[in-house]
């Protein structure tokens, strides 16, 4: 029983928490502020690739993997 809950329950929670974290990271705090912080710490701004990943690609991939998981189960 514990293995069943671990497999089906924990993976969904981790996926939802990851999606919430990336949304909070990129939309609430802001991708431009993140770029400013990286520039302050490292001396250069992240490229367009990283900004697209933070705002669009990663949330879409997490959402579609959640939707695909719902379809398969």
C-alpha cells in the first residue's frame, strides 16, 4: 500500500510544487529581476534562452507532463 501511495501520490505533489516554484520564480519575482541579480553576481546578463526557459518553456513542459500523466492513469 505504501508503495502505491509513494508512486502515485508523491510524484504528482512534486510535479505541482515544481510548477508552483517556477511560476513564482519567473512571474511573481520576475524574470527581469532575476537577470538583474545574475548580472550583479556574475557580471553578465543571462541570454534570451534562459529568460524563455524561465517564463515559457519550463512551465509548459511541467504542465504538459502533468496533463500526460493524467491521461495515462
